[in-house]
C-alpha cells in the first residue's frame, strides 16, 4: 500500500485492478488491456484527478477507512498543490502498472 500526502493528510493510495478496469470503461471507452494501457500512457490532464480520486477511494477502502472526501475535494487539492501532486500521482500509478523500474507515465494536455 502506498501513501501520499494530499488534502493536508497522509492518505492510502492504491491503484488496483478495479481502478484500472473502471478507468478503461469510464474514460478510455474500452476494457481491452492494450487500449487501457495506451490511454494511461497518454493520460488526459482532465483524467488525473479522477484517477487520483479512484486510487484514494480504493486505498481508503482497503485500509478499512471511511471515504471522507469527494472528487470535488480532490480537484481542490490539485489546485492547491500544483504540478508536484500531478507528478506524485503519475509516478504512483506508473509504479503500480509497470513496476518501479519503469519510467513514469506522461500527462498529455488537451
């Protein structure tokens, strides 16, 4: 289990199979592994807070914690933290998907 500091707290962050599957279905419009991998490798900037929210929710549930934040909260935390938080989130997701030896995924602006 990874933890990130966001919203003034250290929170569990888990990029699980369910998060990746949901991303494929909801954001990449596909459940094919190749399509999901491509979508994550070239993630849209608008999807980064959504991915963070889903990973934070999954981490909280895995730790037996109540999910006491919303996607709107996560968007505010990104506004408050700037590019550093984007880098941390992308690195954690990249590690979960490809292992720690892989280069972090890159965000693509719209």
